[in-house]
C-alpha cells in the first residue's frame, strides 16, 4: 500500500531523470560531422537526419573552415561529405577527403554524390571513403547507410568497387588440351 511505498528507502527508488542524465544521453549519441559548402542539400540533411535517426547529433562545417583549423563540437563518430557542385567535382572531392584523413584520422567517411559516376565513386573509395551514397536516395536509406558505416561496414556501388580495386589480374594460362591417347602436347 501507500504506507509501504512511503517507507521505502531512497536507494530502492530509481534516480530521477534530470539534466545530468539528459547530458549523458546526448554525449553518448553519435555525432555526425556534415562537411558541406552551404548547399541546400546540406541544410536539408542537417535538419532531416535527426528526425530519421532519433538521437543523432549533426554538426555542419564548411571544409574551408576545417582547413583553417576550426574543429567540430566534439570528436565525430562519422563524417558525411557533400562534394561541391561543379562541372568537375573530382579535384575538390580528393582535396576534401585528404583533409578529412589528415584532420580526423580513423573517422569513417561517407560521400553523397549526385548522379551515377563510377569514376567519382571509385575516387572516393580510393581516398578512404567507406560509403558512396546517391543524392537521390530516400532519407531512410541514407540514414541506414550511415548506420552501416558506423558499424564498420562499407557501402560502395559495385562499379565503383571494381574500379577502386584496380584492373583485374590477367587470367591464368590454360594448360594445353590433353591428347585422348595420353601423349604429350605437340611441341610448338
């Protein structure tokens, strides 16, 4: 009854949820660094991803600010890179991936690319990106790709993975056909 509940010692009751618990939960939530040059896609993703992935914290930062020494608000668990829209995004993408490797070593990187360019995806893979995700993918698939990267996975389009791996080795030489009577092949 009520008397028994009132007589319970405080240590038998769960601690009240307070600011310290909320701060600890926020600190334990994954931090995604969104590296973007202020595009509409970047702003939309910064606002929409936490809705698709409750608890996710997103910190947006311009690559040039990172280059100048500005740091994210904490150590990121992963980085989502949005290459600059340009006729040839490869040089900027290579530079941004190099910057991330130098400034945030060991942080897994996912790249969002517009269109289906296996060469650009392969460049990202060769420069250390663990995922290449299409800009036209639904938000839930993008969030799943990021979760997969945080778990240690790699998500690359098949064509990009093949290009990133380099050319296939030449096939092994085939032995000459055997003579039905068991004789050695004709000397050539």
